[in-house]
């Protein structure tokens, strides 16, 4: 479980541990990932949690995280990719260095982890891959230029390999969360607050007004969908992108 010290990543790791999975989690911060592991152990009796310090923008470290996790557990059944999200900004706020950073931390991290995990899963004859993306893969958002670019690319990669892996009993799916109350959403609200010169509370209130469910999502609601996609019951679900956004995405497909 990548990028899992907080937010959607942590909620997913906790849910998988509750379902009985042995879980490896990672973050750039040793203190935060150790605290996340301790919290899961407190909430889930007899949970098996391995915490690693990993920078997902590094190809070598992404490969190492997957391979070391597989070695620790004697195999690998589930991979959930995730990243904190590229720096927000519109065209005039985005430079090439920001695009390259978003490419490494968001797109390449997912590709490297998927490719590395598939080699292990094929040996085991079973696997589940789920990518945590964003509703921006279906409906791009203003001021999220780099995210709007990188996350749909992951969707295209995942859809392509899902066709190659289906006969190997390895499924590849994506989840597309909407406005969910996490530290990342606080970051986005803070950015818009500065750009638009208004309180962050007004940004949150506007988001809630336009969501058909009239509220922000909860991280555990996304985690429940991911846990299903990682289960035996989801064996015939592959190549899909499931929106978990309270109805925010308005497209038919």
C-alpha cells in the first residue's frame, strides 16, 4: 500500500488489515509511517504491518518496496498504488520542473509498482491491483493541471495491462474518489483560498453545494470499495474505473 501514512492510503491499509491482509505501508516520513503502523496495530488485533520509508518519486525505491514486501510475506497478492498528488496550479503557475516532478511521483511510481508486482503475482497465479486516482480522470478540474495530465495516463496504462493479465487471474482496476476530507483536500482548499482570496471554509462549502450527496466523502468509504476489488468476490471485475464521489462526476461513462 503506497503513500499510506495518512488520508486515503491510510484508510485503505486499515481496511485491508481489518479484512485479514498482511499489509506493507510506506511514506517518505519515518515518523509518520511508524505512527500509522502503530495506529493500525492498536485498532486491529494481531494485525501484521510492515512500515517502510520510501520516496515514490524514485524508481529504485518503488521497486524495492514491492520486492521487499513480497520477500517479507512470501509472495504478493495485492497492490494498491497511491501518491500524494502533484502540486496544484493552472497553466501559468506550472513550470516544467513541476510537470517532471508530477510525472515521477504520480505516473511513474504507479507504473513501476505495477510492473514490478505483476512479475511476482504471475508466479503466484493470482493478484489484485487497484490504483487510487481521482475523479479528474473523468472530469478534469481547474487548477489541477498536472494531476489532470498524469492520472488519466495511469488509467490508460491500467486498462491496457488488464487485458494482458486477465487470463492470469490478475485483475487491474482503478478508483476515482471525489472530494474526500483528507489532508490533500486541505491542501487544495488552501491553494484555492490563496488564488481566489477567500477563506478556505468558503471553498469547502462550495464543494459541498455542488456534490449531489451534499457532503464530502469519508476516506473509509473509498477504502471499502478498494477492499471489495481486492477480494475473491471481485474476480470478474477488471479494467474498470469506479467513481466514489457522491455523484460529482456528471458524464455517462
